[in-house]
C-alpha cells in the first residue's frame, strides 16, 4: 500500500475519533479508492472496508477476489467470505474481533446501496448510521499537488480530443454520431473510461442534461457539447457551445453573456469567500442581461474522483473556499424550444485567487 | 408512455396492495427503467418515482430535467425541484398530496444511495423501509417474449464481436490491448454501452474478476475472456477460455471438466426445480474430477437490465425456476498461480427444460 494511502487512512481515523464514531464502513466507491487505491465492480456481492478509530482496518470481500487485494495486506487485514456465507454476519464478527461488538455510531458510504444499509441496520439495531461524507468530503474536496497535476492533465486531454473533433463538419451528422466520434478520440488519447458525452443541438440544447439523440445537426444550430472522461481515476469535465454556420444576433448576445458570467465567477474566487458567492457572481451577469430565469441550474460542482462532488457552487452553500478546491464554472442559458448555451471550465482555488485548469478558447467557435 | 410500462406500473401497484406497503420509492435505476423506460445519470440530485398503491405515480426530479420526462406525463405526474429547494421536503409534500403524509411502510430502490435512504429515514421517522426488490425482482426475473428477443440479439452481437477478435493473434499483445480491441468491435456492432471486459491470461486467469493488465500474452497461456455489453438496455455476458498455442494435457482436462459442468447444468434446468440444484449439477461434475476446491464461485446469476440480478444459481437458493427466467451458466476452475478456465453461456428456462441463448462453440479454441 502506497504511503499516501496510509496517511489518508490515519487522517480518517483521526476524524473518527474527533467525531466520536465507532467505525466507518466503505463499500466499493470513490471513497474506498481515495483511501486504498482499490476499486472493483459495484455489485450485489459485498466488499466493505471497516475502519476503526485505532488500529488496522479490515477489508471484507468475496473469497475469490482476495487475490486482487493481496497487495493491500501491509495496511489492512483481509477477510474473505465464501459464496454461501452471509457477509453481513461476517462483518458483525469483524466488529467483535475489533473489540466493539455493539457499535453506537457508524459512518456509511454515501453511495453504498440502500439494500446494504437496510441489512446493516437490521443486524446492528443499536447503531445510528450517518453518511461517511462527514469524514471523507472535507479531505477529498481539497486536492493536493499530485491530484491537481492529474486533474490538469485530464482537462488537457479532454480539450485535445475536442479540438480534433472540430476538424470535421457538424452539419449532416446526428448528435449520436458526433458523440461517438468524440468518444473515439478520447479512447485514442488514453482515457481509461468515457462516461458521459452530451451533444445538444438546436432545441435539444435547451435541455441541459439530454442524452445525444438521432437528430441531424443543421446549419443554423447552436450545439452544446459537454464532455469528460476519466484519467488515473480523476474526471475531466468541459463544455463548449459551437455554432453551425453564422450565428444570429441573439445567439451572439447569449454567448457573450455566458462568457462574461464564467469570467465573473472566476474573478470572484479566492480563499475564504463562500461557494454561494461564486454562484452569485455569475448569476448577476446573466440576470442583468435579462436571462436570469433561463439559467436554471447551479453554477458548478466539485470534481475529482467523481464528476460531481463537494464543493457545490450553489445558493445556500456558505462553505468557504480553500486553496486546492477544484470545481466547475459552468453558467448556461437555455431558451426552451430554441437553443442552449453553456461554457464550462474546471477551476481551482489558489492561495490568492482562482485559476482555470481548462486551457481552451472562450471565443465563439463557428463550424461547418 | 408505452402500454407495457402502464401494465407494469399497475402490476407493481397490485403488489404494493398485497404487501401492505404505502409507497415504493424508485431512484434512477434498472427498476425505474423497467417501469417507465426512463433513465438518467445517477447523481447527488434526487430523481424519485413515488408509486402509491392506487392512482397516479409522481415523478420528482430536478426542474431543469423536466423537459426530459415530459413524454411520461400521460402515466405519471411530474414535479420539479429547483436547485435551491430540498427535494426530500418536496417528496414529503408529495406524500401528503397523495393522501398519506405519514406512511408506515415504504419500499426503497435496492440500489438507491444510502445517503438518500438516511435522509428519508430522518424525514419520515415513522416509516419502516424495505428493499423494493421484494416487489420488483419477482417481475423482472421472468422475461417476456420481447425481452427474450432483445437478450438473444445481445448475446448474438457479443459472440459476433468475439469471433472477430479471434481473427488476430493473441501472443505479443497485452491483456489491455485485447480488451480494447474487443471493446472497439462492440462499439462498431452498435452496443450502446460496454461496461466490463475481462482478459485474464496465464496466472491472471486464476483471479476470476481481475481487470485487464499490461501483462503481455504469451504462447502457452490460457486466456479467460469474459465480455458483455448493453443493447437496448439489456446485457450480454459470455466467457470463453482460449489457449495460445497447443494446450497441455492438464489444461485439456480442466477445459473438458468445465465444459461438462456447463452442460450438466443446462441439462438440469426445468420449471419447478430449485436454483441451487442447477449449481449442484455443475459442481458435482467438477468435484468428481477432483477440482471442487478450485470452483470458487456460484454457478451463475440472472441477467437482464442488470448484468447481475435475480435469480442466483447458488447453494442455499431454493427459489424454483420458472419459464422465462434467464441466467448465466458459468462454471470455472482456477488454479492459483497457473491458469483459470471458465465457460459461460446465457440460458433461459423454457416450458419443458433449458435453452442456451448464447450460440457459440464449446470446442477448445486454439489461437496464435
């Protein structure tokens, strides 16, 4: 187990003691990967890292997968369960062997399946469960230098793939075909996983999360392209809105408003200011241009081992920014039935302000 | 909303009444797709279908995604929540508007995030939560004719991609390169999503779930290839073990044992017999050949909208088979440090026995 994983495990144990928790239970998840480097399929077969406040954690996993976790044995004890065993009963035995057979408070992976939580609640009726994000999110939302380098590289690869995509005409291709072409670029570039590519043309662009359709892209369309992929476990996430052929005056006005909103948010970033203030900085620009009701989502989300994670740039979130926090700056304007426009960069908080990790033009891109 | 979704929703409501449940809560999941055809990203933003025992269900989802679900409005009421609203509070209002502000028993998506379950438990302290699979699994595990046709087509596409892969030599390529080549075949064939491709060469094949590595495949290796992808929402899943160059006598013996175990399981399938009896039929063959301790996993898993779902072919599962159930028949033998061998078909229960949906040779395949 690499030394930084050992360090992170010790930090979680410190947090467990401070929060007066008896254990944290982590299923296969970004949290588990962050602490151990291990991931596998999320499935009906329980894999669970049991972390006590002191001493060695125990990883409970399927017997026939213990060969895949043998390299962790210097940091955690490994207990396998056979296909005919009840893994929840085995976890209960593990708690007893760790000296705490009847825990009072347990932190559980936020993304664990509800069915596992129900089984643990039934098996440990005296325990109160809380989300593990209370321990893990404060660690994960501040990136260290190694993480920032990986995130920068992921953004560079994403814009490189997008730049290649722009070398071919858009008109006449379907949204799905454009998405497949970008996906192929990403695979060639060496991303380990491509999860979501959105291509919203014309009126489809006004649905911010619509999956690519068979709609044929036409001259006169705005096309919102939102793309990202995973490099060494870390996500990229970028949006550019291109125009097929010459844009209308209204599209130009919308595009310019979104661009200024993105820049206003970046300019507002500095340590100590609240997340909601960054959302407000962008929203004010869009409201003043008269498009307030059409900016229908928060400004952005943290990014790292998940494409959406803390901190969220949204009204009501008073969390203060810290150096190393990394999130998206993605204002958008969506005119129902007509078009959408979004501009998204990944940005990070520095000691003195904000800096974009996404290095790609904000100019209006006109394609054929 | 297509008529079969309406029918399925009515069947769930019937089950709710029979089970004396007040609601079922479904997040973005295969269950939701099965009942409505709708899917989207699983994320920190709550999307929830609230199904009461009588009357119209309500879909609670992010405001800016309501445009994506407008086509469901003939079957369900749609309620959007703004980014600054609390969706759990909105769900509570929805329960009140459905005439049941203090439910006693709620079925929750098995795969919902634990953090959502914790929030619902806090917001509805009088409610007991149970896994929604108690309602959905009995429906989903028996496939109708349309589902069987899609599953058959998915298996046909998977073996077609594999057959193409065999036209190139294996020796000298890494496991990752072989996996990437098969992934590319699957994309060309039109699968909508490729999730897992395993390529376990030589000793790596003895870890049944190991992800492909940078190991260079060599002459003399057995290579376990486990592959599947998603077509119209339904999974394929197939394993073949090939040998690079002439196999040893021991590999031949292992291969032949696995082949006979697969066939013994298929021959044992008929309506009314238990799931565990199918596992036993295969296991007996492997035990009699002296490899019992090396068949370290259950025989198989149901397959449909998930790659692993009910029914599970495992000791202890006395569920009787029914026509239309569809699952994998995948015995394996894993000799630590040496090699693995697995043979996996998707099979279905007919009125009188069992039938393979996977149509590909069981003969030993020797590649260069």
